[in-house]
C-alpha cells in the first residue's frame, strides 16, 4: 500500500520537482494543496486539493487521509504587508501542525530558509547551532523563523518534524531568481554591492528536491533528523562570479559597476520609508535594506550535519546544474 503524501506549494518551482521525484519512486500517492489548480500536476497523476493555508478548515480537509506532509508553500518577497507574510507562513504552518495532530499524521518535512539565521552580519561556514538573530530586515525571513520554531517544537513521539533550509535555488523552471537577475541586467539596474568578493551557497533544484524526499523517507521519531533544522546548499562560491556566469550564459554582458554597501543600504532604507508613507505594499522595490545586505555580505553554511544525519550529498554539481538550466 502506497504512502499518501500531501505537498503544499506543489505548483511552485521546488514543489513541482518534489512531486515528480516522489512519483518516480513508485512508493507514494501524491496530493497537492494550493490556492490554484494545476492541470500539469493532474496529468502526472497528482490529486489536487484546493484551499487557503490561512483557513484551518481548508487545511484539515486537504490533509484528511494523508500519512505525511511536505510543506513547501510560503509567502515569498522582499516587500509587502507583514500580516500577509504572517498569515501564510506562520498561521498556515500552525494550521498544518494542528491538522497533523488531529488526523494523526506522523511526518512533516518543512521547507525553511537560511534567511532565518541571517541578520546584518556575514555568516561564513556556520552550522545549525547559529542562533536566530535578534533583528530581522525581512518580513519573509522573520515570519519563516517563527514558523520554523513552531515546526521544530512540534516534534514529539506522535508527529516527527524536520526543517530544510535550501539556499538560492536555481534550475530549469525557475521564474524568480535567474529571470529577475537577467531582467535587471538588461534594464541596466544591476550593480555589484560592496567589493564583490562575498561568498554564498547556491542549490541546484534537483538536489534540493532529493534532500526533501530523503528526509521524508528517513523521518520518524527515532531518526537523527527529527526535531532539527538543516542548512542545504552547495558552495561557497563568489556571488558576483555566479551572477556573471548566469548573465554570460543568457547572452548578457557581465555586471562590473559597483556601489558601496552603505549607499545601497541607505537607498534601501529610503525606499522602504517612502513605500510605507505611500501605502504601497504590492510592489517589487529595486532595493531594500535586506537586499543590500544579501548582495554584499557572505552567507554560506556548513552542510556537515545534513550529510551525517541524512546521508545527503548533492547529486549534481553547480556546473552541471548550470548546464541543465541553459540546455538548448
């Protein structure tokens, strides 16, 4: 009898790969829960369940009959209303856990983000013992940190939980990271923030998906990964070298113009203030304080714990991932 797994956000970039990898094992009946309907998923044999993460009754209905959940759905963005981030990322996660308890679902794999550990300083090769920062510069990161804590605290003898923190996911089907970089470069709006020497992790999407499937397979209340969060990535590499490689393969000129971090940070601060005064929260600002920090600071992590506890090693190198992304 196959295990019934519900994937929230299955219509998204990472969620879609997780669905395909689950189906490829032949061990799972896969269900999707999201606001929209995705005929491509249905064509793969995925059973679609539609609703709102922020509505508990929708969540309970979607999780009925499930054996496990992979929760990838979240409100993502560099700007917006905090209440929207909180409703989806925090209340939505609380609803998932509440329904798991009521329905006696035993496994929950949560997609977190390394941004839960990022404040305003570089993080170089640190592991999961790194504390959450006292202050966040991103509503997304703050809400995801609250949700991650809730997930890890919910781990007990009935519900086993774990959280994966994939960093800067790229690959075929990406509609955000790479397209926005290329669009900004074409518009002449992309500039190196700081000295351009900052190091980061990136993650090829098939590696991120593989880690989620492995976590689901291994997770139980006795496993080493239960109740823990893990950084997931490949690197470190120079952020701006990687960016210029993306541009080169996209047929664009490399970005060479630099602006000091303090200038970018101050511009980001002014933009945030002006947007708040104008009441504009449904825009994508060209700069925020968080963006300035992310583009100028180093943020790469130790992956030793994930390798030791889960046995995970990336299947594809960064170079192989780039080749797949730009395959003609």
